[in-house]
C-alpha cells in the first residue's frame, strides 16, 4: 500500500488550511490514514469528494462517535484520545455551524493549552534568571540551563497553540 507524508500547519494555527489540504488530497486519491509527527500520513485510495473536520474530546465513548456518524461524519483517525478528524461527503452540514459551539470548541482548547503554557513560561523565566547568577557552582548553573531548555520546549508546544486559539477566538468575536 502506498503511503505519503504531508506536513501540517498545526491544528491550532492552520486547522482550516489543513482540512482544505486533506480535501484536495482526497480528490486526488490520497486519503488521510493517521496523524504523524508534525503532519499526517495519507494512503493511496480512490478519488473522493470529501470534506474534513477536527474535533477535540478526551476519552470519547461510542455515543460520541455515533452522534457524528448520525450527522453524516465518519471518524477517520485520532491523535491519542483527544483529537479526532472526521470526513463527510462534500455538502454535509459542518460539525460546528454556529458561533457558540465554535467559540466553545476553541475556548476549551485555549484553556487546556494555557494550563501547560503558563507554568512553562514561569519555569522558563525563573530558570533563565537562575542560570545567570555567576556565584553558583558550574554544575548547578548547567543543570538550570538544561532544565530551562526543557521548559522552553514545553512552552513552545503549548504556548504556540495557546496563541493560535487566542487568535481564532479574537477573529470569531470580531465576526
């Protein structure tokens, strides 16, 4: 079976563009198969006129998926037990078609990312400050630098989505 990897812009920053890209690939005969690091795996398939949508739900049950299937959406793949991508024939009613449900979707994700990003930001700043103190032993300073680097990585992978969801919420409010 032929497979292809495509990059994602990140669901928090480029969800609409990623879903359009998946739609375009499906029309060319490449169907979404699975999430991949920083992107998606596609598998060779028949050409299909599909649209795609993403939803966020921790540990969904069968009722969750049955709800989407009843509305014409087929589960395609999930990232862990949290991010789920669905497909439907073109023209199917969108999963989120009203302001309130769309707003709640992004507000919930922003809050989740913020719970990680804020402590990571505080840790990064604190460890950065500690690593600048000249009177500390070298090994302790080095430990603060490496720990600070880990905090920066966590900050990037939670802070960027936080900013992306903040931007989406601002755009929704502006109408």
